[in-house]
C-alpha cells in the first residue's frame, strides 16, 4: 500500500525553551520539509553544530541539513529586518536559502511601529506586564485578527506603499493613547530595504505547498515555537504569547487538515523554566533555582534574560499531553540535574485546600505544589539506573513514552529509547 504521508508536529510541552531546535535537528533527516507554524522572532531555537552555536528566530531548524526544504508558514509573523539578518548569517556559513527556504504569502509582517506599540502597551501595564520579548508579536497578531495586517503576499502588490501608510497612520493614532516609552524601534528605511530583499526569496502558498509535498509521499515536520503553557487559549492567560502554540495551531498555521496530522512529539526539560512574568507553581526562587540556572545556562536566547527555574511539573505536563494529543515525549537537559543527591517532581497541586492533578482555570491563584523526591543520578553522559527510574516515573505519570533523552547540547548527545514503555 502507498505510504500515507503525514505532518508530524513537534512542540514545547512547557513554557518554551525546552530545546526544540536540537530535537528538530536530530529527527529532521526523516523529513522532506520542516515548517514553522506560529510565533515569530520572539523564539530563539539554539543548535550546536560542530561545536558552534547557532540561534534561529524565524527560520525553521531544518535549515542546517542539506536537502531539507524549510517553510515559514502562514501562521508565523515575520520581522523583515530580523529575518534578513538571519538569512545573511546563514549565507556567511555557506547555506543558500534560495534553495532551501520558502515563505508563506499569508504570513503577516511585523512593522516598525508594532514594536513601538508592544513596548508602549507593556509599559502601560506596569506591574501586570507580561514580560514580552518586545518583538512586536502581540500588536502584529492584533492587526491580523483585526483585519488590518500587511502580509508577505502584499509585497507583490502595486499598492503596497498605500497599504503600509494606512496601517502606519492607524498605529500613530493608537500611540497617542500611550505615554512615550522612548524605545527605539526599527528604522523605517532599514525595514523597507529588508522588505525588498525578502520579496526576492521564494514565496509560496503554504497550504498548497504542504499539500503537494504530502501528495508526493513526503512527510512534513511542523516545528512549534514557545510552549503549550504560553498558548493564547490554553496557557496561563494573560501571561502568554499571542498565537496557538498547541498542535491545533499547526493546522491553522500551515493550512493542514487535522486528519493529516501524524505523530505529535512533545519536548520537555527534566525540570521547568519560564522567562517573563506569570504563574509558575514549581518555581525555586532560591539557591537551588540559581544552581539549576547556572548549570543549565538558563538565560534567554532572544533577550538574554535569566530564566526562572523550578522542578518538573507533572500536572502541567499531563495537560500538555492531553491538549496536544502528544504521542511521544523527548526529555532534554537531563544532564543538568546530574550530581544532585535528590531531585523532585510535582505530582499534584493543592488549590484552595483541595488536592488535584488537573491544571486549574485560574492558575494565577495560590497553588501549592506537592512534590515527590527521587534519588538523583550521577552520570552525565548516559542513562544510569537512577535516571532510568526518573524517566519511567514520568512515563507512568503522564501515560506517554519518552522516546528520546538529550544529555547535552551536541547532535551526538541524544539517546534514542527504543524500549520506551508505558505501564
Ligand atoms: P511575546 O510573545 O514576545 O509577547 O512574549 C509573551 C510571553 O511569552 C513572555 O512571557 C515571553 O517571555 C514569553 N515568550 C515568548 N517567546 C518565547 C520563547 O520562545 N521562549 C520562552 N518564552 C517566550
């Protein structure tokens, strides 16, 4: 029988920064196309190749593998200046993006004023600020759903300048509502130059491109950005990003029917981190948290901000498994916890005096995490008996096999667990 090609989805099962870029790079050789479906340059996917660090913000993580086509789908928001900088950095290391990159015409553009608006809106929120990366993500998605946005496909239209001016005037009116933050945004000339270069890259209709790829019998990997708990609908609202980071986002962000989704691979760290504001039940706001931050190099790859660190949160991970339909998990950064006498994981929450293993509606209320401790592991480079026990405990708690375990940033530091089983 003919192979039914599918779109497999790989996404973050926590608050982002789970190490998705590395896992994508590991499994990419199985695919013909790697596609981003949401978010924008708020993301920072780090890959270490031949000992050299590369950070991608908008371009999919398959770009380092020859023969793979990388699609920026319609659900992504693109800052042309950041995008072209990324293209130039790839060119400098010999990667020809004209060959292996495609950009969806329906993807929306981040304008210089979107960043100004992002900064103004955050400043206006005062203590309630989201902790946004200030890349203009929220205001761009607002213009998309408000039906005011500029799309990549508009770059091919003759009335582009008029459309740009109309949106710019709207932004200027909006900005009068806010106090000036003095934040410098992208220079308009730089933006215009970047847009001219962007137009020269291969633009496609992502829905047709994916359909043709699948019809030709090739599987596609959809690469998520941020993480499940930053999803606009199911995350810790309002401390979330402005897109659907969950598996359903791959359908709308690429133009793929749900029946064509295959495996859903969830990535999680052996502990949790969060950057920016918002609830974080298992946070370790103490020396232990600081030790994990230092050992794990937990500083934002986009903003450089220190990430908040805490123990693994099982109720949150189970929620991610449920909402995404995760079929298998990859655990990253297990090496970071090695050498600790004891590691903990949160199995339940106590909310208003009652025990639950569910993610509550209002995660912003006081949640007391209930922890279970396990003996720590020593080995950094392989899965010893204690790390095995930890992995099996997580599998048993979430009901999904952990098929990959990452023990360091390099391509070679990934252990595939063929025998992963759920009890
Ligand atoms: P925004 O999407 O830049 O507006 O940020 C909204 C929230 O999501 C903030 O708390 C950010 O720190 C967080 N966030 C956005 N992108 C990422 C990411 O790629 N990794 C981790 N957190 C992110």
